[in-house]
């Protein structure tokens, strides 16, 4: 036979725990209010702007269906300068922040993050009708990366890190932050033992 004191302790303990839990939840909601998220239509507008940014930063021979009508082909001679005779094909990819320089590390980070978002949120991109556009942006970036290294089936010998020169010190070399008119230099790692000579 169970003792009456034990049963009462169990009942009152359970009631006390429920009241404590409900009070904690109520206090938590008062102290930490939920943030109001923008309506889905605002997400769609912002997604369109983000995709338009990538379209505007494209380099190379643009596809027939270009979403930025005022932008034409650019950087078709990238990597063709005399000082970058090792890898001749550096056309394509994305410019960095609207100037005429292509940095591969920031672009690879952007493509990786964008690819991850396409995996995680593909249903949302699909619902907005943007999944094909997102995949096209990722493909444009990754196709460029395939052209930036010289490789054989057994090794990678050279890799392009940057196209263009952003030196703003006023030296004699042309500054690609302002000028897009000449074949630009590809900055290489030669040879590529471990990539440690990048830093």
C-alpha cells in the first residue's frame, strides 16, 4: 500500500513543476519577444536583388539571356597579357565589388555559400521560381574555376588566384580598379606544392 504522503507529494510536485514551466515560458516570451520577419513578398524582392547583383558582376562572354541589359561582354582577354603566359584562359567568373578585378578566394567563398543555400533552401528557391537562376549563377562561377588551374590527372601544377591589378599606389602599372580596356594579368601560384605560398 502506497503511503498517502508520498502520493500528495507526487501530485503537488507535478503541479508545481507545471506552474514553474508555464511561468518560465511566459517570462521568456516577455523578455525575448519574437522578431517580426518580413513578409514573403519582401523575401522575393530581396532574392531578386541578390541574384541581380551576381548577374551584374559577371565577366566574360555573357549568355543571350542576360538579366542586366546595360551590361555587355567584358574581360574577354583576361590572362592574355605577356606576363601571364602560363594559363591563357581566365575569362569568365565574377568581378569583385563592381571593379574590374577578379579575386578567387572571395568568389570561391561566395559560390560555396550560395551552393550550400541552394541545397538547404532549394524548395524555397523553387517556390519563387528562382532555382534555375541560382544554379546558373553557381555554374558560371564554377566553370570559371575549372579554367583557372592547369592540371593533369595526377597533379595540379598552377592555379590563378587573381585577375587584374588593384594597386592604387600611383605606380606605373595600370590600375584595374578603374580601367577595363587591356588584357589583364593573371596572378599565379607556381608551382603549387601545398598552397602555403598564397599567404
